[in-house]
């Protein structure tokens, strides 16, 4: 077993189901906390926004008929392990879409691992040297093998992020939020379909 595989197996022991993850965020918010221990009020504020966005996508997002059929016919047992945090804006928009896919398949098990308390695993899946989230790892548990990864954001959001990286964070955040609202999860869903091969 490779070190990466060992780290994944260890991370799975600390993982949450989607329902448990949402509940954790809500429970921590009642105490004025976020999923990152010792973080400041800004993380709490973003967690409040994040849970609202997640609940909205839980209610509103639906896969197309074609996507639904593809997911239902997927017959490979896989774990979808997502590194995320409750305060992460990109995760708030993408993880609910991942959950909709996993709910439709008895072969996809979605597990969420908190980045900050599992940095040993995050460090195996950096993006351009950074700890960007959400990061989805497609893991074949039987073969103990990573088959694919996705993240931290869908292509349209990535373009905005890359183009505005050097600018004001608040301005970029508004642009990203506008993009996610217009896209309605379609790009994320289309890109996740590419993982079902």
C-alpha cells in the first residue's frame, strides 16, 4: 500500500456523510464556530453563507434525464472522497452537486473529509502547489487506487479565479458567486459525468 493510499484510508476514518457534514456545520454555527478549529469570525460568516447555499442547491439542483440515466447505469463501486470545509464558497456550490450524483447511485459512496484536520491527505492532492478545495478524489477501495480527481472548481469558475487572482478578493468573490448562480451547477455536473467512465 502506497503512502497516498494509507493517507486516504486514514482520512476515510475521519470522514462524514453529506448529511453529517451539513449537520456538523449547523451544530458548530450554533456555538459560533466553523469547521476549522481556532478560526476567526470571518470563517463563521462564510460558513453561514455556505450552509444557506448548500441548502438551496439541495432543494433546487437536479441532474438532466441523460445524466440521471448515466449515473444509474454506473456499475463500478467507488468512493468519492471530498476534501472540503464548511466556510469554502466553492465547496458550498459543488459538494451538493456531488451529493446529488452519489444519491442516485448505489455504487458511489460520497465521503467528506475536513481539510484542516487532515492536512496529511490534502498535501497529497495539491492544486498548483496550493491546498485548494473542494478536491474530489475518485478512489477504488477494492484495488486501493486513485483513479481520478476533480476540483477545486468547475472550468468557468476557474477562469474567473485565474483571471482575478491578483486583484481584490471581495471583487473576485462577487464574480464567482454571480457565475455559480447563473450556471446553476450545470458545468460541475457535466464535469462530474466525465468521471463516470
